[in-house]
């Protein structure tokens, strides 16, 4: 756990690479190389930090777990069971099984 602060300081780099992929127009053929480059950089980065015990927590569609997730919004939904993660604003991370940063999520509740 000596790597905890260092690993935590690297997480914004992963977040920014994921945001970049989210904003790139994948339909634009001129950006195909950029998309591929950012995806490879992100994969390489995640593979590297995984060697040191850092793993993503991506709870999309899973039951809400307050030990791993931070609820940022609660929305009524008839499509999924109550207390289900409906979207992930920011992925969480664990370091050797210990929570480094909770995932910021939206959670469903029963429709009124």
C-alpha cells in the first residue's frame, strides 16, 4: 500500500484518456488513427498499473454497493431493479483489493 498516493495521483490520467475517447467522433474516418492511439495508450496504461495491483471498478448494471460506489444521483426506473447502477460518471479503482477511489454512479429506484 506504499503505492496508494502515487496510484491515486495517476487516476486523473486514466479519466482524461477515457473522456477523450468519449468526445471523439468515431464516425469521422480522419480521426480513426487518433481513436486507435488513445485506445492503445489507455489499454497500455491500465495494463501497467494492473501489474502493481490497481484495478478498475466499473459497476454498470450491477447492484449498488456503498462500500465500492458513491451515488451521485437517484432516478426512478421501471427498466431495472431498484438500487441498480444505471450509469457510471467516473470509474472507481482498487489497489490490491482495497478501495482507492469509489465509482461515482447513478442509481435506480422504484418508479413512483
